[in-house]
C-alpha cells in the first residue's frame, strides 16, 4: 500500500491544482482499490462546502486562455485542450474564446469548465454560449459535474498508462 505522501504525489493532480481531494480520499482509498477511486474522490468534492467547491472551479484554466498561449497549463490540461483542437483555433475562433471567457467570468465569477477531451472547439464554443444562459447555482453545479468528468478521464488515462507500462515489462 502507498503511503499518504506517495498517494498524493500520484493522484494529487487528478483534480486541477487541488491535491486536497487526494489527501481526503487517502483513508478511504485502501478499502476500494484503484477501481473505486473515482467515486471516492468525487464524494470528497461533493461533500466539500461551497467555498471549497468554488476554489476548485477557479483552479481550472480558461479554455484557449493566456495560460494556454504562454505554455503555463498543467500537462493534463494542455493535452486535454489540444485533443479538442483548441491549439488549432483560427484567429477569429481564438478571439471568440477570449470574448466568451470574459463574458462567462463576468457573469459567474469563475472560469468556464468543460471536459473537452473527445470534443472539438466548435462544440465547446456552442456549449459556452448555451451555458451563458444558465443561472449561477445551476452553472456552478454543472462546472462540478464537468470537473468530475475530467477527473474520470484522467483516472482512465492513468489506468491505461499503467496497463501499457505493465505490458512493456
């Protein structure tokens, strides 16, 4: 079994810049094994108070934002945005992303969060415009659901990488 430190080092990035989720999940993790980790992590987030959830949402980068342009995204966020073709935006699409990011943050006071892996920039832009019509509580709940999807995809990618490494041995 991993120590708490090893566990947090391995899983601390599953939820963007929020290793507290892995820290809280550690004690329950031994009982469920790797397969049950996504549910344990999600429960830790769902049980957090609204202020902590807001901080988790705010830990996410803007899509096609300044962090992406300057190369400051986490490796996972960069791969996720690139998989959706965000790195291939036309100047007009990039400007549209910037405008929607600004409108969204002005309205909700947190960044737009969407699990973009297996999507494309056209669907993302459409979701942006649709979700701008939501109320604040509805949108915060949607952001947390999207964050859980991102975490699930990250767990799956980690499991696939582990399997690949085991096959290589």
